[in-house]
C-alpha cells in the first residue's frame, strides 16, 4: 500500500484536492477532522487538554475550539504541548484506518504534516501551494474569521519554502494551472511508477 500525504497551509486548497481524490475513488483520511473528533471523544485527550488549558477548554462534552485557538495560536510552547497530546493519538488512528483500506493507494490530508511528524507515516508528500494573500482571503471567507486570526495560524505553521523543500510534488493552486489536471498528472505518474 502506498500512503501519500496532502498538505498545505491554511486556505491553500488541500481539502479541494482531497475532495478530487475522493471523486476519483481514493480513500482520504482527514487528520484535522479526526483530531477534532478525537479531542471530543477521547477521555485521555480531554483530561490532558483540561490539565494544560483549564476547564474552559471544553463546553460540556465539546472542545471549545475558538477558546483553544485564541490561547494556543498566541503561545507557541502551549501549542506544542497540545500537539504532543493530540498527534500521537491521530497517528495511531491513521495507522488503524489505513490497515483497514483495500485500496492500493491511500491519502492522508494534514495541514501540519511536517510540524506534527506525520511525514514519517507516509511514502510521499504532495504540497498544495497558493500565495499567502490568496490563502488569507480564502480562509477569511470560508471560516468567517479575521485576517489577523488567519495570519496568526499561518505564523504557527512552517514557512511554505520549508514545506516545498520537503515535498515530493507541489500542486499550484493559484489559478495559473488547472488543479484537476495537476492531480490527474500526479495520479498518472503514480500509476506508471507502480506498474
């Protein structure tokens, strides 16, 4: 089984690429969504996050994402501690999920692939890239947040240049080339490599 990561900064379009892959019948594990689910369902994660962030981290049974974001995106060391609680659980969950797939190729979508060490569980990394201005614009529109909040999240992630150096392929999502064509080319190259 070949495991390929789809990564990119906030607003880059990695979820659009993941949706395309699903249309092409590839299984895609959404690490960010699963992390959110696990933070709500796992008693272990819940207890550790409350000890790090206090009772305000949860409203009833649900993680208070806006509170947590406001705290961790302004304190890098706290963000690292939260990630140290959540990421190992998500990694284990991905390994279990991928072992249950029958497809020859599976995909892992993760915004913070390199920051979380997830590149160690995949064979190949595809980076979805877009100019920062466009990413901020997209994220503000999509999330109903402020440009300042998006910029804080961008600062909490690795610089794009560093991700490009580590990626096996870069998908440009700046309207200069068709996203579908780029994904199809990568899938075609993948088919050629595995024959």
